[in-house]
């Protein structure tokens, strides 16, 4: 049995009290450096691996401070506040002594409560009725995900028209399929291609500067979802002077909203 | 001319290289400790006041690690990465040597680009046609904001019914009116009462643990908005085992989307 490329990518080696070492994965290479979703997952892993960890992740914010270079990196993850059932973490990633990423993580021991999905999953065809996105892949990491676009696929032509909406909906999962965990949900939160490419169908330079993920699931819900498809929806709310936001949801096939996520992205026009 | 209570609340005194001292404001007192929106604004102020600041805030994430006690606090704000036109900050707030808040801030020099508001302001009556929320105020800070609810006002009775939606829409501004700036937009992002109180009409214990604000405006747009009303909309997407999210928008009367914001909130049921 071979190791899944995602597990290989997020493997860290402990190098000190609050310190880990990792390396970028060619399997998740982006145009320049690695896919940001996996970088976010590596930052989260430093917390998940920490012996002092209390509970499970509820929120994660990752700030991409500089391009991550291919190769090794150092992660520091410090629990700065531990309460009775909650914990706050500060994380940073360095290469050659320079900060390339900062992150904060909030973890908690959850308790069973009244629950509800208020943002209901839209009605869409089943995964088996939607074609998998094919064709040549621009960058390596895209091949690590199976994507079946229901709406707003990657532009087949750069017609530079204003398409009036930036919304995409797609079924997605790891390729090959892999049981979900917190790290893979963090990575899946960044799978959506930049909304300005969808809205304007123009391949302008972009870069995510900050991403936040809220987890609405514990280990049990993730285990139930298994290696199944997630429905992802992503849409921008505003484009303004070089930065736009995108807000996204990830539902299981059964309609459980596993995660909601937001990011702000640089664009050059 | 007297100082506006908000300016008094967010005033900081420099106490070292990257350090400031401030104090909680009785004018913005909450049930226990201060209103979190003003705490977030104070954290942002430590960056805005910093002599090394490059550009204007694009994103802010604040993690409320512990209840802030009434009285003084120490803020540290460090620029951990400065690029050509962007900057990443790590902030923490301490009381008696304990971390009570962590934050990250991303600032940038913006450039004029193609822009669009994709999440359009909903059609609602004008502020003058909507009654100001009256009656006794539960906590002091609520009196520092004028709120005119179009939909989803603070429950007049705790009927403990599932109202099926958590959405609120309201016109809001500082009271007395005050020209908008980045700090006041950060505080306004936290004005929405907890969505579970709206959805369930039951006053369960709650507490925001993390909030993110994306600014879609520069100084010029804020100056144009002046001391006018903002339309605020807030809604939860998921409630799960002790934590729910709420996502919100703040538009100017002219329909410019100034800020989008998200938070995750503890609830006990």
C-alpha cells in the first residue's frame, strides 16, 4: 500500500519544543511554488501534531506573506492561551530565517448541541451525472483533485468579457480518493480557482494573501463523509483596487455543511 | 468640541518599539468586559499608529482568547514581513502578562483597478423610513450605535421558537455620527447580535472566538461615505456542536460594499 500524496505532502518532522520541519511537495506544485491549500494544511498540521493540543480545529486563518520556495521550511506552532476547553495557537512558517506565512488556529473540545445547516446545499445533479474536468492541466496540483463542475468551470477561452458573476459550483474530492480529515478540508478550501478569472475570463496575475476556514464538523462527521464527494461553491463579493474576496462552502453529499471559508486575493489589472 | 467616545476608546499610548498601552472604555462596556468590536479596533489601531506602516488595511483577523478585563492592556504589533507594496503584521494583547487576544493584519498600497460590487445591496427602505431601535438597552455599547432594523430586529420576546432564519438587515452608524475610518469599520463589523439569538429566540450564552474583516475601500471611499448610514446584513451558515459562523456585509447608502466580515461564535445550548 503506497502512501497517499497528500499524506506525504503534509508529513512534518519535529525539530524542537514547538517546532517542525517540512518540505514542499512536487505532487502539489503550483505555477510558482506550492499550492496554497497544502501550505495551509501543513500549517494546521503543526498544531494537530502538537502534544499539547486540546480539542479539534474550529477556525484557521492563514496569511501568505511571501511566495514559498520549493524545498524545506520550518514551522513554529505555539499554544498562546489554553482555557478549560479551548485553545489559541500562533503559527509561523519560515524559510532561510524569513517569515513566509503566519497563521492563527482556534481549537476546542466540542459538545453535542442543537445544530442546523442554515446555508442549504443547492440542488445540483449527482456527481455521477457530471463530467470530470478533463484536458491538459496547467499546473501539477490540479491533478491531485477530481473536479466535476456543475457551474462556472475553468474558462475554456479567455474572452475577457465581464460574465457578470463569479460563482462556481463543483463536486470535488482528493485524487485518488482519500478519507477526509481536518488537514484535507483545509486544503480543499483553497481548491477554487481565482474568482476574477471566472468573472472576467482574463488570466490576470493573482495571489491569495489571507484565507480563513471555519470547521463545522468534528472527527465523527468527517469519518461519516469518508472519501465521498463534497459540493463546493465559491463566489466573490467585491473586487476593489487590487484585492477581491471569495467566500465558499463545502457540503457533503448528504448536505452537511462541513466548512465555510473566505479568502482575500491580490489581482493585477 | 468634545472628543467622540470612539476616539477616546481607541486611543493608545506608545510604550516601546512595537508596543502600546490602552484601556477599556466604559462607554463601550458589554455584559462582561468591553464590546469586542472596539477591542478589534484597538488591535487594528496598534498597526495603524505604527511608524513602519505600509499602506492601508486589507484584512484583519482577531482571535478573542480570553475575556478582556476592564482596565488597561498592553498591545504588541510587529511587522513580520514587508514586501514592496504589502505588509504582514502579528498583534497580541496582554493583561497581567496573559494573552487575551491575538490578531493578524495585512496592509497594502492599493492601485486603481477594474472594480465591481458583486454582492449587490438588497433593496430596502431608506434609513429615514425605518424606526430607530428604541427601548431599554441591555448593555452600554449598544447606545453607541444607531440601529434601524429593516429585518430581524433584536427579539422582543424570547419565545424559544426556531425562526428558520438568522438573517438581519439594518441601517447603522456611530452614535453620535462620526466620519468612518478603518478602525470604526472594524468595530461596526461586530455590531450584529449573535445569530443564534435571532434564529432560536433564546438568550443562550455566547462569545465570539474569531472574527475576520476584509476591507473593500481605501481612505478615499471611507471619506466619501463620511458619517452616513451603512446597511448591514448578517446571517449564519451553520450551527454545529457549540460553534456557529456568521457572515456579514456593510454597504454605504450609495451601494458600495465597504467591508465583508465573518466570525465564529461559541454557543451553549
